[in-house]
C-alpha cells in the first residue's frame, strides 16, 4: 500500500514518519493506536541514518542571542506555527530524514552529532515510564487532584508557614516539552503561578524563541512553596516535594524535560554535577530526554551565557525535528 507514494518522501521515510506519528499519538494518550514495533523502527533507523545525515544544518546556532523574536532577532524554527508542536504533522518538519523522526521509541540519539553532542547510549538506558499513558482528560483531572493535595501540604514546616500560595505548575498536560524550575519567588508566591516575575519574562521569551507558547508547554518547579528570602530549597525540602514533581512528570511523560539550573537538574538526575557539566547533552529520565541549561535568573545576571542556553534549546529542537 505504500508502493505508490512518490517523492519527496520515499518509502522508508514514510514508514519512519508513520512510526513517529503512532508513537506520538500513543504518548498523547490515544489508546487504540497500535504501538510501533520498536525493533523494526530501530532497524529502519539504523539503515537510514548515517552520521553525515544530521551533520549539516548543525552550525546555525551561533547567531541567536535569545532575545524575544519580536525584538528583531532571528526566528530559529522553521515550523509554520506554534500549534504544530506535534510530530503528527510530518509536513511541519524539515525534509532531511534524520530530522523528521522525533520518536520516543526511536529517539534520534544515534551517533549523529548534534551541536553539543547527544549521548549515543541514551536510548540504551532509557526505560519507559511505569504504567499506561493516560488520556488527556484523565491526566488533567489527576493533576487537579494532585494540586489540591499540594495546596494542603505541610511537609516542610518553614515553607508551609511562610507561603502565601503553593505554586503547583501549569500548562499543557499533553506537552512535548516540560520546563522544570527551582522554586517560586515572591511574584510566584503572590500569584500562585510559576515563572511570572523577571525570570519568568525571560523564560517566556526562551519558550517563544522555540516557537512555542506557554500554553504549549508545561512549567513546574522542584518545590511548590517559596523558600523565605529566596534561598535555595534544602535537600530535605526537595525530598519532601519529590513525589509531587515526579507524579506531574509521570502523568505528562513529555519527550523533553528542560531543567532550568542546577537545583532541578541535580534533583531530577540525582547528580551533583554543575550545570556547566550537565549541559550540552541529553540525559535519560525514564524515556524522556533531559536537557539541563542555565536558569533564566542566572541568564539575567550573566547575559553572556545566553548563547550556551540557546545552543541547549536548539539541540532539543533539532532532535525533535523542529529545527
Ligand atoms: N524561579 C524559579 O525557579 N521558578 C519560578 O517559578 C520562578 C522563578
Ligand atoms: Fe509540601 Fe512541597 Fe510545600 Fe514542602 S515545598 S510544604 S513538600 S508542597
């Protein structure tokens, strides 16, 4: 049935895109979609992808300064609109085969060089999230239930006493990309929403530079209550709050998790390494790919690091077939 398909997609590319689509729908909670046979997809991928296939196009990261696209800098992603976050629209991806197959079952982390170098071992060590991927409505209702549990939480006596509101997180329960911050600040504590202050403004620009809107992605923090004086959350507080962020991520099971700063990166990956050591490559968290980059508050103090942060986001976009 695929014999009569004419260029630009050849038969193998079409099979790969069908597999990507099926995988994406499955991840999005569409239960009736048969999951692609991972072995077959992997085999096709090995056959199709040569290291040279992804090398071209990796060099255009340098120009961006990650200012808002509206501020006149280049727009980095060639997708037609932010609604086409889904891999389900093959025409939204660029024509090079290696970039058009952003699947979870066959993540594009072969020996292909990305700007900063993805780990070739990632696919080997990634294990699936436990249980089934839930339909969107059920994810949303479970998140609502979890948010009310968090609102009543008293596990950290100091944080629970000092907070005005808990800041659970917000966004698309079906997001491909989750942004994972540190802790609410004064603005977030007042508004009960993540990243609404100065750092939040920069995060919004970073999201928009990726051609997403805040509604496309999901944004959460490591701890849900503001530490007084904006101190870092301590290890015990992070441990107390861990079941909440783990559950949020498990419900959404995104393809990518962008950890903003050392606190969230170290907490998620159970690592003691600095952002400088963790950034520039993918790390597995179940079968999500984790990108660790600089926190927007750090970028506000150190604008020179914006280039590196933008490289990290581009690494993700390229891997997702969105660049
Ligand atoms: N910094 C964070 O890490 N999270 C927020 O929500 C706001 C600022
Ligand atoms: Fe509970 Fe998390 Fe707030 Fe601690 S930080 S009191 S664990 S919601």
